[in-house]
C-alpha cells in the first residue's frame, strides 16, 4: 500500500501537465496510467527509422489564439511549425467522376509540433519525473472514507492499493463517471451530468501514409482533399516537419459498425487506393502506413461515444464545487474546460483551473 498527498488518474496531456505543476508546488503525487504508454489520446508513430520524426494519429493541431499551448511549448523548448496549406485542394464528389481541383486551400492558420505531438508528452513526463509515474496501472475501484481516497489497481496479476488525501481525475467524463459511480461517492446528478459529455473525437479513426518525397507539393497541391466517397472524408499534409518525414493523413468517415466488418489490412488498402485516385500513382506506394481506430480503445471511447455524432462537451461543474471541495476531487481532462473544450488548449485550461482551486485549499 502506498500513501501520498495526491493521486492523478490518467497519463495524457492533462495528467502529465498537472503532475509537472504539482511537482513545482512541492506537492507529492503519484500518477496512475492504465495503458503501458503515456499520452492518452495523443499517439505518434515514427517515420521510417528516424525515431526523432513521427506522424500523429491523435490530436494534431493548435491555433494562433491558443496561447497556453504556445507558452507551454516555449517552456519545454519544443518547436512547432505552420501546417502546410500552400497549393490547390482536391474534391472527390461522386463515383466514376473526375477529381475536381480548386485553387487555394483558404484554411485557418494552424500549427503542429515539430516531429510529432508525442514530443510534448515526452517532455512533460520528464518534467513530472518517472519515479512518480506508474503505467499499466488501471484503476479498478475507488473509495472515499473519512477524508481519504483509496484506489485499487489491477497490475500484472497483482492488486496494489494507493491512498491519498486528494484525487485528480485526468480522464474523460464518462470514464470518470464509471469509476466514481460504484460506491456512490458523488451525487447522482453529477454522475448523470458527466455521462452526458462525449469524449471529443473518441469514435474517430485516422489513417497516415508516409512517403519519401512530397510529390503532391511538387504538383502544386496542398495535400488537402475532401471526399464524399471515402473511406477518408478529409485529408491533409501530415509531414513531421516543414521539410522532413513527408506524409498524408485522413479522417475515416465510415461508421464504426462498418469499420468492424473490415480487417485492418482491408481498410488500409482502401485508404491507399483512395490516395492514389486523388493524388496519382505515386500515392499508391507509401513507405509506411498507420491506422488507429480510437473507437476500439476502451480507455478513450465508451459505447455512448461510439453511437453518437461528434460533439464538443459543454460541462459546467459550478453547482457541485462545494461537494467537490469537501471531497478534494478535481477533474482536469480537456472536456472539463470552460473554453476550448476537446482541444489540447482545453486540457491545459482545465488543469490550471484545478490548480488554482488546489492552491487556495492549501493556503494557510
């Protein structure tokens, strides 16, 4: 049994950012992550044999107005670059109809982390300290009694127990609701509210194809395409940097029920064939392909998430603040943010709001 001041459940961007800030405040903590890897919904895969360059299969962009992300990346000395959009856009409207090419992409300026978003996770985990982080530690049970939290874990055949005064849930609302419901720790109205909040992009599948050369740029194309045929409905240049690790990625538009009927190889082949139909024969020969279906990740998506069309959470916990304060219970994933919910920026916003509450509670 381990006892510590604070337990963080979840090792995505919110959990790791929170861990680093707690360390700066000299508040002892343990972070428990269910998966063997950190990052949550952030996932990057290497380009060829260059481990410093990766392409993203999870959260990818942030925007000029999102200042918290820019400030954090500067603090961590992590570079970013402008999303490549120069050139024409392609449209695939109907079967047996020629691809339409339109001048100019006309999209909002956006940024991506150089070498892949996993760079952010790696930097945050180093700041938080590996001695404070435990992966492959899924929480199976949560109890609260006499001002103390008790968390039971299922880890490699053992069942360790962790105790703390404070609990920070850095997991999506529906996952948090499930963990808190079994012992009636919080009121039914709160768990019902959490159950209504969808995990952003949790039902999405994403495909990335890596190439030796950016042939689309050489053809005057932005790498951007929209399709009413599929399987991908929206495609973008996904190169790992401005001029290295060239790639294209697409959001797959097929419903989860349809994706289940296809093997991973069948869906990957269909995506490559679509890229070839759009961008020409060179697109038919990627050096690597990656496919991630987030709907299959039980630590991200629930059955409710998969059954619903995508929507951002709108979660206001203000009426429950007194109850949460008494319990010393905090929620910090992106969906809890009052602004930019669902985005990387939202995760940082939610953490900073929780840390403000914690700082007030710990003041003499």
